[in-house]
């Protein structure tokens, strides 16, 4: 959390996703209901957006069941019409159930959608590129105007491309009295920092002589690589393409303070 704190006020352009939550935290009431529907974008929220009462946070769960968010937000707002309901959306997640903004508009369910629009499937693209050096089917349309989709469905929304404009856009959204989407274009290069535990399962790439922990553990980076070269026992080689062999292995990892982002 301490390492992430400066990002909450980041002036970087493209916008770092954490800056969105730095602004959103200022707008949320203590009884706000927060619905997460996304991968990396919601992972950031899980670090820094705090619910203050039971039943005030819902997310896709450990299996990443994207598309459930709008339905959850409808239920939350109908159950608590006088409370803020913030729907945190990745741009990929919007593709699953974004048309539910039509339902929101037709029934006057005034949910505020806050989108981190990085133009990629980040939770897939970053690990693939980290492990293999390339990604497959992990790109979306950069800067897509999902806010215009919401307006066409009877709601309202706006596009945000500058950090200083996030706060005013959120204030307009919460006071609009209609379903609203704040569509924030974010940096596709921003990667969620994740921690790992000892005995992590990972893969070893024989072409580049490097260990990469698998998802739920990726992110340790070079601290694991040096240790793995000495302490890992590689099993079950799996050839991927010419010149590359991946081995499933277990690594004894260095202390967490040695970890670095990949």
C-alpha cells in the first residue's frame, strides 16, 4: 500500500489507473456500494478502495467471472436507492454486459460506471508477454467511446484523458440523476504489482534461461530467476515452438522485499 500511495495522485499521462481511485475515494460516501467488474482495473481497486460496512463490496471473485457487474449494480441500487452505487468496469468487462445500461436507463436505476479503458485484456496480455515475449488475442480498441454507447442507450457519460479532469467528471456523474459512465483512458503499460509466496509453481523458459511464476504468483521478477537457477527442480518439459521449452517447476523464492515488478 505504501508503495502505491504516490500513484493515487499521479499526474502521469497516459493516466495511471490508481489516479482514478485517488479521485474516486474522495467522492464515495461511507455507505457507498462498490461493484467490481474487471481484471487489473479492479485489482487496483482492491488495494486502495475500502468498503466501510458489510455488503458494500462485490467483485468477480477468484475466477474472474466478468459481466456480472451491471446486474449486481442494478440489484444494489434497487435495494439501496438512496446510496451511491459505483460500478468499476474494465473495457473488456463492458463487452460482456454493457447493454445492461439500457436496463438501467429504462428503469431509472442511477448507477455510476467508472471505466479504466486501457484498450487491452491486461490480465491476459501482460502475463503472456512476461512469460513468452508475445501475446495473442489480447488487444481491444484503444480509446473506444463506451461513454457514447451509454448515451445512445439513454444514459449519460463522458471521456476523460487528463488526470486533472477525473475528479470533476466523477462529481458530474454522481449528481447527474441518470445512469452515467465516466470513461477514463488509462495507460496500457501499467501493471498491477502482485506478491508471491514460497513454493510457487512456475515455468522456466529454456530459450532465455529465465523462470516466470504462473498467474496468482507472477510478478516476482528477477529475484526468483537467480534463485531458481540453483534451487529449482524442473519437471515435465513442454515444447512450445522451435527453440523454446517450458518446464513446470517449483522455486524457493527470495524474501518479499527482494521482489520487483516484472
